[in-house]
C-alpha cells in the first residue's frame, strides 16, 4: 500500500485572483516537484483534488493550484483511521 505523505515544505505562492485558471498535469507536476505519472496516480486515488474536462477515462485532468495546496497543507488528525481502514456504511 502506498501512502502519500503531507508535504510540509514551502510551496511557491499561488496567484489566487478572482478567476483562477485550471492547470494540466504537467504544470501540477512541476509545481509539486514530481512526475506527471505521479500526479495522475494521486488524482486517480483521490489524494489530490482534480477534475476532468469531459466524460470518459481518457479525458484530460485539470487541477486548481490553490485547492491542491490547501489539501496538502491542511492539518492531519493523527487519530483518524487511514482511508483504507474506514468503514463504509451502505
């Protein structure tokens, strides 16, 4: 099982104007300092927020830098169960 660790280092500033433009996987990879493959894997597992431009598995992924930054720098509850061990109610 691969667990993504929260990044605690400084991030470049995000220009959070009134209309933030979504970025592609390549730009997000440069921002996070990882490969495009890693960014796509994180998005597929739900470890970073993303959205697709249309329906279908091959639709391009897009990201908002401010959302990803907020997601990765939020405080983590040390007593919360890992995602894989949470019980789902049906």
